[in-house]
C-alpha cells in the first residue's frame, strides 16, 4: 500500500478542514440572511398597514420624519 508523506497528508487534511469551516460559515451566514430578509418583509408589511391607518385618519400625506409635521399629497388626476 502506498501512502503520502506525513506532511503531505497534513496539508491535504488542513485544506479539507478549511473548506469545511468556510462552507459551514457560509451556511450560517445564509441562514442569518434569510432571517434578516424575513424580518425586512415583516417590517415592510407592518409599515404599509400603519400607513393605511394614518391615511384613514389624515388622508394621503407626506410626513417629515424629523419633527412629525405633514403635508397633504394631492392626487393629480
């Protein structure tokens, strides 16, 4: 039976370990990305729902996020 030299085998095993770690890290990052995108979609949906609440109360408006003042939005038809 033929074998690699000890140093050669260590180098091959080291490459495989590094590839496994990077692959695992990518998997974790993709999972975090998926969760973040899910959170983003949820916040966008909540924002749209609240926008409807405000529009029911004030009509179509544009809000200044610094001080809460708003102006009415005219629909040009």
